[in-house]
């Protein structure tokens, strides 16, 4: 029992890192937790005395589990990637916490990662985000180091198109708060003044018919986005500021139930992208921060 307790303690020291890898790979909070749990199960069934680098071993296991998940997902996913929004990570609305979270991967970047091929995503996440060498990544993905380098290069080119976010979190919060205020009052001109002309709004309402007809949509252009925003005025009184993946955003809570999460990308003082998750079954699994 002492040995398993010691092993569990060592695993817990790596849990946060493993969860971080799995989330960036899968874009799903629940699936990331499942991948981390699978790593623990495999570790508990292994001879730990033969593992020289526990952190590296666990990262390899989690990465391979995630790669299998991604490959399976590509064959079964029916929803359109154009409107798919990954699970957000909600944090307490606290200045210190917000500063800590600011180096997290924004939801807009996670949307771009969803469009990468499984092996490209693994190579980019492990090498560019977590600093593994191409030799280490090659062993996980089952390709040569040169081929893995090419995977990461292709992914990098696609990721370069991800929306750029301003570094001033206070200014971002001001813009988001102004957007929420204009939405509550139905101020068309104020909303329009906060949006980049080429702004994109992506709303993922899921496809579960038991929760009503899906209203997922992709809207482009400031005028179209303002019109869409004005349709949400009835929920505006229930919408409050939140920290989404380390950046200012908002969440809608009605009678203690999370009804929506809005991630906002702000660049040069204007909103360039809005990602909304309104898929109720997925929202049920997300904790509401205090």
C-alpha cells in the first residue's frame, strides 16, 4: 500500500501538466480528464521501478491516448467544424487569477487547433507548446523525426491564421463590458463601434434534439453580428463577466444553470472574433466559477 500511495503522490505532481496537454490535444474538459485517468490506470498496472522519467512516460501515454481519440473523432464527428466551439475553461473573476491564466491557450486558438489533422495537432502541441524535441514527438506519433518536423511545420502555417489577442487584459475587459452593456440596452450604434468590420461570430448550440432545435451558426461582418447580438437581449440580464481560457469573456447563468459561455477576441481595441458555446449537455459538465 505504501508503494501505491507513493506512486499516486508522484502522479498527482504531474496531473496538472498532463491535463494541460490533454486539453490542448482534445479541446474537451471531460475527455482530457478521461485521458489523464487512463494514464493513471496504465501506470498502476506497470512496473514503476523500470520507468526512469515518470513525467516523460506519462506525457507519452496521455499523448497516445489523445491521438487515438482524435483519430476516432475524425471518423465519427458529424458536426461542422465551422461552428464547433471547444470546451472553455472558466476561472474565477479575480485580477490575480486572470494574470496567472493569461498564458493559457485562448479559445480562438483552440478553434484553430480543431481543424488540424490528429498527427499535426499532436506534433504542434507537444513541440511548440510543451517543448518536446522532434525525436520525442516522433516516437509518440510513430513517424520519423523529419516527418514529424513537417507535421509541426504544416500545423504552424495553419495556426498563424489564428486571431491575435491584445496583451492588455484590462483594456480587453473594458471592451467586453462595453459590449455586454450595449447588448443589454439594445444600442445598435454602440455595438457596431466595438466590432471589427470583418468580425466573426461562431455559435455552437450542439445537435441534441432533446434540448431543442440546433441553432448553431457562423456569422461574418459587423452588421450581421450586431443583428445577431440583438437577438440575445432577453438573456442579457443573466449574462455576467467571466474569465474564459485566461481572457475576459462572459457567461450566462439562469437559475443556477449555465446556459452559455462567450469568448471574445479583442485586437487593437476592437472585437475580431466571438465564440459562443450554448450546447447545454456540454455546458452541464462545466463548473460555474464563484
